C-alpha cells in the first residue's frame, strides 16, 4: 500500500492523527506483546477525539478490534517468521510511512522504535534487565538492545514504563532526562477473572508461567518443589510449567530431581487455556530474580489463585499485600511459603480474597487515559 496521507478518509478528519507501530502483532504473544496489544486496544476504545493509523500486517489488520471509524490500517510487509525483516521494516520503512501518512505522534509500545525517527514519538520501555544483568541474555540480544534502546530513549519525546522500579532503572542506565520518563502500571485482561473455581475443587498442583530463561529462576522453584515434597510425602502435588525456551535468552539446564515425573512442561498455550490453568491450580509460584512489571502474578490473582512471588524489583509494587513474598535466592524460603499456602485452606482463601481485590485495581482504561494525556501534552 503506498497511498498519500491526504487520501486516508476519516468520518471526522479534523482530529489529531496518531501512528501506531503494530510490528508486535505478528510476534508470539508473551508479556510484552500482550501488554502492547491491550494498550493499543484500550487506547482506541477510549479515545473519542483522536484518529489512528495502525501500521501492521494485512492479516493482523483484519482483526475485529481494529475495525473502528477512527482507525485506518496500513498493510505492511511484516511476517511472523521473519524477525530480521521485521527489524529492518521498523528501522527503515516505518519512519517513511509515518511521514507519508502525516502522523503527528508515533507510538511504539514494545521496547523498540525506529532510531532515526525525528518526529514526536512515545515509546514504552518495559524494563532494561539486559543492562541490569547481561548474563541472562544471548550475546546477540544484549548487543542489539544495548545499541538500540539507549538511542531510542534519547530520541523519544516521552518514555513510558510500567513500574517505579523500571523507571528508576531507566534513569540510571539510559541516562535520559527525568521529566521525559513516566510510569503507569499495566493492567489485567478481564478474561482471567472468569475462571475462579472453588478452591476445594482445584487440582493438587502449583503453577509457574514464564519464558524458560535464567531470570525467571525456574531452577530455584524446582529445588523448592523438591524440598516441599520431601517434607510432605503424603502430598502428590504437581508442578506445571507454562512457557517455552527462547533463543534471545541464555540457555538453562534443569535438574528435575527425584520428583521429575510430577514436573510437567506444558509449553506455550493461548490465553483461554492459561486462564483455565490458573483457575484449576492451588498456588501460583513465581520466584523471578527481576521483573519490569510481571503479568503472571497479576493474572493469577485475577483468577483467584494464591500467589507466591519475589520480594525484589517491581513485584512488591504489583502484588502489594495480596501475595506471599519470598527471597528468590533461597529455595527453602520458597518451599516454606508453598507449604504455608497448600496446607492451610484458610490462609489460601485469605490470599484469594486479597488477590482478586488487588487485581481489580489494575484497569486498562486507566492505562489508556495515561497515554492519551501524554498525546495531548505533546500536541500542545
């Protein structure tokens, strides 16, 4: 498609025009992609006084959520199986398209943006853990991001991140002006509230959700699971692991220990099946070493699942007093927390009640209003 911007028809043409970088829509939907999807969807649904041009693939552009009178799709040469080509499109084609279609602000929701773009722009940087602890990532990933992200942050009009912890890390590692960096907590997909089953009827299983990478500390969780089973031999609790390996991250070899048959690797599943697993599990355990925000604990709380997570990075900001906080470097601390939850229905029910209440305070409408207020600020 190679139309000039004046040929795009909007029923109400005199609204500000925002460009949306939809490259992320062709990628597998993990935390970054899920948050970017809901961010754009909620912005479009909330904004009654803006027009939008969504740059994405023709296939993704046909999704019903983008079919609105204030949204126009520009079909681009993006493909789910061609990461390098998608990078090149973002760096070289997207800036030209943004100028051609006359966008007043270009919004990039998934960490990366065209480095050479000189118009007004907003970029969501979820975290800078590749600078906090480079050993967690592959050489290619950390070199690419270490080159691009500081330059993207410097050139952006506004950088939005998703926790106070991430904001502090961005200010420390990227050296951008304090006034340029804003934070707004992410929210939870309403789908997860629909799968809160009675606790007594749930399967005797605990759940972990996340990429199979060093930062997520699955090794520590497996060690804690072994300690718990050894101390409670009558229990036949299983550990379900949802997530896949990713070439972007450093490799991890897992020692499954004596209860290997009760550790089940589920792989990647869609959101509907994930919500069902949350709702069928007696505990969600997430002893990550670092999170910019951490969607899985919030999703688990929404589904009424007791949460055990780390006391570090942004996780205490997200869960508040509605979860058990542990030292992720101490498997015995994690094991004790698992035992406290799984052996006391009263304590588990307390966490369920607090968690659902906490999850309801994270609303995508609030996230959308924050972004829209930044658009208005930049357009003044």
